[in-house]
């Protein structure tokens, strides 16, 4: 009996959190892929369904859990043949264990990709500012990994989250990019003023907002969306080479 052919690599994207951030992620995959023709690009199966309940409200106890809707997306991506799955939302990774347990296709973790990018950036020893949702910060998604690598970090205060970050994040979701980008830049700048020499844009709305307002902070930023895109491209290239 002939051996079964290797499964062609196909990256599933669990998106919709928010939809513009998902499009930004897809755009970064396409524009970062070394390609000479259509066929050189990364094959993607995208679940960009924005009706997934709000992650921030769920964590604050004011909204329903997004987990059932995210599990539905994970199921559909697996049914569609995904061999790896990327989640285009940082806060959603607080449910990462449940999502990974329900997915035959392994997850490519945005935080792991971002921390690898931070280490390549050479930030060790200098304070890193984490620009993130209250839920991401409360869940220590980034802090634990930075601490394990002896990388000091700074986060926004509760007042800064309330006045700058959270309304800025939701403004981007509402397509009010000028307003959202300005607020998010102000939240990031507070961390720089307190000594951050590098910024992790640890919410997928933040790189969208800062790029829209052409922030002068971008040269010191590490973008987890871009890091996740790069990790997906690397997986695709290696997997394709393995079956050729």
C-alpha cells in the first residue's frame, strides 16, 4: 500500500476580534511573503466573524463568554482543513488552553511569536512597555513571559486604561481611526515617559491605530500582529518544503 501523501499546509485564521485588525493581519501576511507569483503566497482559511462576544466585557463580568463562539470558529477551521490556526487577537489567548484542546490543528501563539520578536529586537535589560487591554494585562499574558526572560516591563495605570487605552481601542473598532489612534498613541506615550524604551503593541487594534496617525513611536514598537504573520509565513515555507 502506498504511503499517504502529506497534508498540504493550510493556515486557519480565527478573526473578527475585531474585523479590521484581522484584515491588518491578513495584509501583513501577504505583504511580508517573499513571492514571485500568486502560487508563492500563504494559503489561508479565514473565519472573520465579528459576532464573537466582546472579550473585554466578558472578563469584566459585564458580558457573555466568547468561548462558545470561538470554539465554533475553531471547529469550522478544522473542518475546512486547517493544519495550523492563528488567532488574530491577543486577549482571546486568555482562552487559549480551551481553544487548543478543542483543535486538532495546533495553534500558532501570538504572544510566543511576539516575545521571540522582542528578543530579536534586543530589548533585554531595558524596560518594555506593554500596550494592551485590561484583560490581557490582568491575565499576565505578556508579563509572565517577560519576567521569565528577565526583561523588565511597564504597563498603563488604571486611569490611563480608562481614559486613553480602552476608548481608543473601541474607537478603532468603530472605524473612528483618527480619534482611536490619537488616544492609543497617548496611552503608549505615557509608558515611554516612564522609561519604556520598547513598546509591545499587545492589542491588534493598536498597530492599526498608530499606523493610521503616523505615530512617531512606531520605530520603537514591536508589533505582535506582524510577529504572528511572520510565524505563519515561516510555518508555511517549512511545511511546503517538506512535501516538495
